[in-house]
């Protein structure tokens, strides 16, 4: 596994400093940060309804908008496996009957990539910028990150490690797929949660967590939860992880931060395999050792 670690704001030497990897669903954390920067700037309120439906920005960011997810479509998985070109987003939404809410907003929790497609559209609409430019202006540049980019074509995946499934098109990730080194993923999370982008009250909103149940087999969570663009929960050691896990064809990533007293540590782990539990456990191991060694 590849990893990168930041302790008390200082990056340690990553295992592979120049390797680009897909950030998969850690992209959601970046989208959430961009959306919250719009809230910070008074362009929208967290509890304002959005144009895409009778739900609020907060409900979208927390997966409580009542939306289905395109991962439920067998045809989606079959098309990805065949290496087909992604359907236009509106066609995907029609196939999914996305306008039919599966539950009243805020009454349940259901992970939805569609919700984050709507977040991406909202960012473009309110910023007046293409998604790549909006993320750079509102999140990446302010946090000092220079090597992160949005994948939009098959060619964009040719220089990453490892190569994803042959013929895979990043457009199948409808909310957008960021690529970057693990070192910048760890730095992004450390600086974001360290208060370098959002005011304290909004950062507190971002971390307000909905607890989703008990232990998950094969994964380190004891009490997993979801906040705004963040997976947050306690693990068996008593530490609280805050970040996001993601996976796609052929690989998985986990980017998490822990705080213990005055010590903070952020770790990004990448593995050429789709076992999310293994990257989470590896990230937790690095974080626990970093915290213990810096007390």
C-alpha cells in the first residue's frame, strides 16, 4: 500500500511522492468544502432548498435528500464493465427515475452519488465556473495544493497508478473524479479541518455527525457516522476518524484525520484493490502510531 502522513501540520516523506492516484469518493469532501465556501460567502444557505428538488444543501451533503443512487442500476455496472462511454447525466437520471424521492428528505440516510452530482452542478451554477476551475479557486489554491486535477477523459487516467480497469471512463463518476498525489490528499484534509478554509461555525456544521449504527464487519468502525462530506466515527482504540473512504475499478483510498490532545495527524492510504476495510485499517495504524510517537 502507498501512504502519506501529516503530523501537526508537517508533511512526512510519502512512500511515493510523485505518484498520482484516483481520489474516488474523497472527491466528495472537496466538493463539500467548495459548497461550504459558497455558504461562507453568502451565495447560499446550508438550509436553503436547491434547484434540483425539494431538499436543502445540508441534506444533499449529508446524504439525507431522499435520492436514489445510480449504483442500484444493473445496466450501469454492465456498461462500466464493457468499457462503454458514460451516458449523459440527464439520461442516467432518467434511467434511475431520480426525480422520484425514495423517502422524505431528512427522515432517513441513504448514500447517493446523485446527490453529489447535484452539489457539483450547484457549485458551477453559483460560482459561474466550470467545476475544475471552481474547485481550484475555492479549495485547492487556498489550501496550497497544486497537483490535483479533475479527470474528464480516458486519457486523463493514463498516467495514474495503478491503471484502472481497461477502457474505464472517469465520466462514470458523475460528480467528478479528482486525481492527485496522496501527499496532497493528506494535506488537504489536515488544512481543511485545521481551519484554514472555513470559519469555525461552518467547520463545526461540517463535522456535525449523524451516527449510522454499530460495528461494520471487516472494517475498523465501532460507531460509524456521516457528517457533511465526511465519514466520522469511533474505532476500537477509542480514536475518532474523520475523512472519507472511496473505491472504484481496481483500487481504493482512505484519507483520515485524528486528534489526540494537542497532536493532530492526517493520513492518506491507497491500495490497488477494492477492499475498503484494508485501507481504513492501514490509515488507522499509521495515525495511531503517529499520535503515540508525538505525545
